[in-house]
C-alpha cells in the first residue's frame, strides 16, 4: 500500500525525533553548546509535534512540549556555577508542569484506585516507589542539596510519584513502561548530580539518564497514539 500524506508526515517526524535523540546521545558529555541544546530539545519537541499531528490529547502535546523546554534548560546545566543551578531549577519547573499535565491525562484515562489494586504487580510497583524508592532518595538527597533546592525537589518527587501511580491505573502498557522509565531516569539523574558527582560511573549514568528519559517520553507518546 502507498502511505498517505499523514502517514508520511508521521513517519518523518518520528524519524527526525529518533535521529535527534541519537545525535544528542553521541554528544551527551560534550560541553554545553547550541548544537547540543538543539539536538536535545528537538528530540522531545518533535514528539510533541507528532502527538499533535496524530490528534493526541492537548495535555499530552503540552506535557511533551514542556519536557522539551526542560531539556533546553538542562542542556546548559554543567553543574559548576550559579547559572547552572538556575538552569537546573528552570528545567525542574518545566518538568514539574509536564508531570502535572501527565497526572491529569493519566487520571482521565485510567481506572482509578480500583484498577491500581486489581493486580498484584500494580500494587507491588506502587509499594516499591512509595515505601522504598521515594523515601530513600529523599533521605539521601535532602541533606546533600542546597537549602533553596530542597522544597523544589520534594515537590518534584511528589509530582513524578503521582504520575507513576496514575499510570499504574491504566491498561496501556506502553504508557506504564514509559512512566517507569521516566521515573528511573530521574532517580539516576539525581544520584549522578547530587550523590555521586565524581563517580567513575558518571559517564554511564549520564548516558543511561538520556536513554531512559527519551525512551520513556517516546513510549508515552506512542501509547496514546496507539489508542487513537
């Protein structure tokens, strides 16, 4: 079959997004630059465009767009000066807004508390985050970050945790997996930035952060596109 114009556009945008993600992966550890920022930002911005072209929910389009804005700020975060802290906070704020949109989107699309408690694996995943991962990360991070970062980190942790819980109320495994990858990416990013900033494993952690983050955003976008 000859693909339609819409299918060609979808395939082109998706291909450009994936290519941009691989370009950024190849320069993840390079010094901040405009080319580094453009490749990082374009990866998620193109997913937002793809969701819009595919008629996805506006909250999905907005969350992906806010994610790309957060990517733009974090692309300039070199972890060594006041400007870096400012970029980190701006990026954190952008992703916080994106998570709030995801929370509303997943809540509207999910089956609520009944669905969450319906399967053992959902309960286990929620329990692991609420009882193990979130408290551990907070206990380790708060004493090690500047005072002006403590409240934003607590609020952000609550937001991404709520996003994950709302995702677990859905029947869409692409969205659930994507949300779990996104959450894991944030946990590794926090560990690399605040807990193990000079670790010999930092390069691997930085690569893992990007792969997990982009894969998570991609799966969430594809999950809602598959429903359409």
